[in-house]
């Protein structure tokens, strides 16, 4: 991948998918055990005779091995670790089931069910199940898997599920369990037609949820607004996540007025619709800010992932929250509708976004530009900005596209 930064060309490899819903704000620091592990593996490599090598391998304590294996995301690599020796087998197996297990079909649910049914001691090792299910109904094998695999020590259930029955089975599991599900931090997003059902799900798990989700479908509802007014029901709350779409900034303002004490929020795969197709709407937006927007001083961070970033929306958030200290924007930049957007259109939009976030202390921005934008056009934009910005060419969906990046350094 080639990156243009401050008129210099740097080449490096990057195998990460883009865009990602990952926040630097919640970045995990590597455990100190890893430093100890590096030293011990250094000793192994400095004296690589077979006898000495096996002696060092078997000498590593189980706690240290677990710390090492827990930092390996690839289950294929962990499976290879299990084959090294009997001493490594159990901690590597534990880490395999501690990694994210994704279920995308009833067939995948059936395979996992069979494995867990035959190896039931592994069930308590499961920490994170990710479900990506688009069925209106709950298939039988998925139902059986839920009954078998969901246990009180599970930490994360993520993804998106269209079936209400899926969640009602979860409710039954919770209600019938003699133990509390006190560690469950996340649950999948419901994507079916009952837009307020995500609120029902969140309230069911309110004692443990860290990232409750609110789904929006054009307009705010009384259920959603009441929910936001009563977030003190969530003792472990970190960040509220909004998903879906709203028909205009007026509805976003109506929503956010429900709670003036938010520290921050996330917006995932979210769009604000019904803007004018050209920039004539920009002339009226500043007067509307002054007349229709209630500024709030408590909120300090916003995390946004969107397939369509519009400058008006970013301008709105930065006006509404004048004390914003951290903003994260990941997704695609907006393209004017109804006509072919020129390079100038796109870079004017990008400049408006950068001007809007200019006063924010920490900015983490990754925006995919339209396919017609070339790296040459991006290079012409560089001298016009004071920020330390990057343009890179990345492969996205099998095509090379230009990606804009701005990452401010975080000062401890």
C-alpha cells in the first residue's frame, strides 16, 4: 500500500480490513506478562538445541502460557500450538474458545453444537459469540446452540440478528438460570421491523451491559427518549451506541435533548437522510444551529462509523458539543446526489469536515474517498491544509481506493 504524507511517499504493508469499528480510546494495553514471555522466548532462541528447547517450553508456567496464547487471535495458530507438546495443549485450547466464535448460518450453529455437545467441559471457556443471522425465524440448530452454549460467565455476544425469537430464547435462559449473567457486556443488535425492541433487549440486560444499542428508523420515539433519560439504570454503562438512520438533523437534536449529561456516544453504520442534494442547504444550517440547537457542555467524545459522512452532520455535532475532546470518524465521504461529483466537490466536503473538527483535541479520521478520486488529486489537496494528514491507496472490496487519514497523537 502506498501512503502520501506531507509530500513524502512511504510504502508499507497493511493487511487490516477497512473501515473498522475500533476506538483508540478503548485500546487495550499489552499485558506485562508479554514482556516476560519475550525474554523467555529469547532465551529459547539463543539456545536452540532440541533438548534445551523442550526444557524451556515445558518450563513456562501455565499462567504465562495463557497470557501469551490469549494474545493470539488466530485459532489456526493456536491449534498448531496445541500440537507442540502436552504442556501447551490445555492453555492453547482454552484460548481458542476464548477468541471470538462467529455464527453466520444454521449450518455453522449445528457444527458448533455438535462439538460442544461432545466436549461439554469446553462450554465455560466460551467468552465471545458473534452472530450474523438474517433469518426472520430462529432455526432449530441455532436454538439448540443457544440453550447449550450460553452460560453465566460469557462476556460478549455481538453481531446482528433479525429474529425476535432469538432474543426471547436468551431471556428464557437468563430467567431460568440460578446464576446471574453479571459479566455480559454486549448483546447482538436486533435488525427486525420492531425498531424499539432493542430497548427491550437492553433493559433486560441492564445490570451488566457496557454498550447498549439504540436502533433508529427515521424518527425518534417516546420509548427511545425515555430510555435515554434513564441511563442511570445501567451501572456499568460505558457508551450508548446509535444505529440506523434519522430523517434530518432536527430528529437528531430531538433525540439528544433527551439526556444532557452524556459523556459520549457511538454511532454505528448510521446515516442522517433528507439533506438537500447540493450545497444550497449549507447557507441555512448556521442560522439553524443558533436558533434550533441546544448546546451541551458535558459530552467529551463521539465515535462515528457511517457509509455516508456529510459535513453538515459533523458541523452539527461540533457545534452542539463545544467541549468535545475526542472524535473518531470512519467510513465513506458523502457524494452529492443527482449529478457527477467533481474533485472540487469532494475536497470542499473534506475541507468542511476538517474545519468542523479543528478545535477538537484528539481526532481519529479514516474516510474512503469516491472511486473517481485519484492519488494525484489528493496530493494537490495536501498543501492547502495545516493538519498532519495522509492519503493512502488501499484495497477495499477488491478495488483500490484512496483513503484519507488524520490521527492526532494522544498525550498521557
